[in-house]
C-alpha cells in the first residue's frame, strides 16, 4: 500500500486573512496560508501564538470574525464540527480525549460513527443493514489496529495504558474515520524519546501509505524539521514565517521570536 508522492499535490485547504478574537483579545490576526494534498504541514510558534486556535478554526470549533476557508474547492465560514468531519477532516487533541473505561477496540470504533447509516432500531436488534455495517466497520478498525501495531492491547481499557499508547489509540480513532485531512495537535507532547520515534514513524506512514494530508502542531523542532514538507510560524496570533523547514530555520524573524529577541 503506497500513497501519492508527498507535498506535490494541488491545494486542498486555503485560509485567507483569518482573524479571530475573544472579546478584546486577538487570537489570530490576518493569517493566510495553504495546505497541499499529501503534504505534512506544520504549524509552530511559542506558547500562546494561536496554533490551537487555528486548528479550531479549521475544524469548525471556532468561527473567525474575518476571512475565508476553502476546503476541496468549497468556500465556508460557518460549518460546524460535525459537518467538517463528514467532509473528511479528523483531529486528535493536545489533551487526550478518549473514553477511559472503554477498550481500545471500542474507542477506535467510535471513529466509524459517521460511516454508519442504520437507524437506532436496526442497531438495537443488530439485524440486516446494521449487522452488515458493523462487521464492515470492525474490519476497517482491525486494519487500523494492525497498521499502528496495537493488536496486543485491543481489548485493554484505555485508562490502563501508558500515555504514549493512549496517544497512539487517539491517532487510531482519527484514522478510523478515513480522513482526507488529519489535524494533529501536539501528537508527541509528553512522550519520551522512544515514543516520539514511534509516533514520527506512524505519522510518516499515514502520510505516505494512506496518502493522508496532515497538518500538525508540534513543539519539538527536531521532529518538525525532520518530517514536515512546509512550516508556517505564528507568534502572538500573527504569521511571521512560511516556507520549507530550511527556509524557516534560516529566518531571522523566526529565530528572534523563539529566542525572545523581538520582545
């Protein structure tokens, strides 16, 4: 299973002049950038730069006061998170959002909810279409479990797992939805070196083998520079850099922002 070449596709997501404020506090100011099909696009910046706010704008949690978002040719301003998910955008969160008392398998199955068409009554009696759907969805979930190498914990309650494996389960749940665009909010936060290496490998595999476009926020600059095709840099809600890892690494504006020289 091999996906399309990385980073060379058409623009799949375009953000134009996005501004977001909460009361008098400006979270994002006049930010524009795009994401190409099959690339890994990183969003970086110091704490409070507006990175998570930008992801929340992309997946419909926040509605910007100004600007437009174009996803797969459709211009939108007010799609909610449910509609965004139906349109092929999935997300993981900075703080793990799993059902701790449920097994790994059942947690990942929740990522297939939007793929189920059977009504509540059909599901309750597990007959006909509902049965066929669940069997098909379980097959897809088992594929994801094999892909992320978590077969040995498939029946384990998530709350019993170490942190690194919980993050992998959350990635599995997002992949179960078969997204076109995957948003990862600090997927390696709190991990040790070995766990980071594993997560990097899986992110690259998702991008290369499934052809999934990925937008990620990550504080580990070594990781960002190693796996990203392009990087956009935010600082105090404004864009201060955008380009390849080498271009961003060489930018004096970016260096100053990270070292605190500009402030």
